C-alpha cells in the first residue's frame, strides 16, 4: 500500500511539474494573445485612418477629374475661338489687300489724269500764244482786223481760264496723290500688323493645342488615379473588415487562453491538494506499518 502511495506521489509530482509548465505556457500564451489584441486594435485604427484618408483622396481625385475635364473643354473652346479669330484676321487681310489694290489703281489713275491735265495746260498755253499772235495780226490789219481781235481776245481769255483750271486740277490731283500715298503707307503698315496678328494668332493656337493635349493627358491620368484610389479604398475597407475579424478572433483567443490558464491554475491547485492528501495518506500508512510491526512483535 505504501508503494502505491509512493507511486501516486511520484505521478502527482510529475503532474504538478507538467501543470506548472502548462500554466506558465498558457499564461505566456494569454499574454501573447493580449498583445495580439492590442496590435490588432492598433492596426485596425491605423487602417481605419488610412481608409478615411484614401477615401478623401478618391473624393478629391474625382473633384480634380471633374475640374480637369472642364479645363479640357474650355481649352478646346479656346482653340475654336482662336481659329475663328484667325479666320477673321485672314478676312481682314483680304479686305486690306483689296483696298490697297484699289488705292494703288486710284494712284495710277490720278497720275494719268495729271498727265492729261499737263497736256491740257500745254494746249492752253499754245492757244494763248496763238491768240496773242492773232491779236498782233489783227492790230496790223487795222479796221479789218478788229472783229478778229475781239475773237482772239476771247480765245486768249478762255485759254487763260483753261490753264488756271488745269493748274487747280493739277494741285487737287497732287493732293490726292499725296493722300493716296499716305493711305498706301497706312495700308502697308496695317498689312504688316495683320500679318503679325496672324503669326501671333497661330502661336496662340499652337499654345492652346498644347494646353488641350496636356489637359486631355492630365484628365486621363487623374481618372486613372481616381480609379486606383477607389480600388485602394475598396481594398482598404476589405482589409479593415479582415483586421476587425482578426481582432475579434484575437479577443476570443485571448479569452480562451485566459480561461485555459485559469483552468490550469485550478488544476495545479487541485493537484497540490491531492499531493497534500497523498502526503497525509503516506504518513498514515507509515504509522499503520509501525503499529502493525508492533502488534506482530507482541504476538
């Protein structure tokens, strides 16, 4: 019986040692589970903040995408306006060229008229000279030349008036030619300005083309960024749900580990109680053995 008790004590000691190790391991496991819970909670908070940030980025990207779309449309409209302006400038240039041609023809016609007036002035001078000669001949003829002298005087008077009129017309033609020359100079200057305007308008059109191309490219990139941000936001939400599930599982694991650790401690306490009982039984067995030996010797 004592041997059985000793065997029981040995088994109890081994069980206590194993229970100590189990309790220690479960306590470490419970502590690790609590750390996992804390880390999971922090990860959940971080992911939640990140999800909110990504969501804001997605919303901002959508707003920027809308703004870039509007910018691209305005750039296209600006390009169309520039093309209309270029067309109008070309129309103005054609009108200016036509006006220059008309004024140049007017200048040529004025020169022709001036030449004609020079001929008229020459004829008037010759007529005046002929009238003067006729008056001289009429004076020589005496009474017979008086009537002819009157006619010669009238012819001379008309010749002088024609010459004066021709001179006035010549002066007017000269003024017209001067003003025409100034108009030609102004038109030439205006033509140069129109050509510069066409060059500037073409440059502006090229700039608007580049702006439109850049706006289109930026709009496409922003759309891709917005789509990626939305995908990231959706993925972050899924990860957040997964981390929440992991946190719940970690809480369950921590609770289970704590329960197992408590049970291990209780088991260890029970084993210690059994060990104490075994010690007590061992003492009783020894006393019983001593009493039995005494009784055997007395017999």
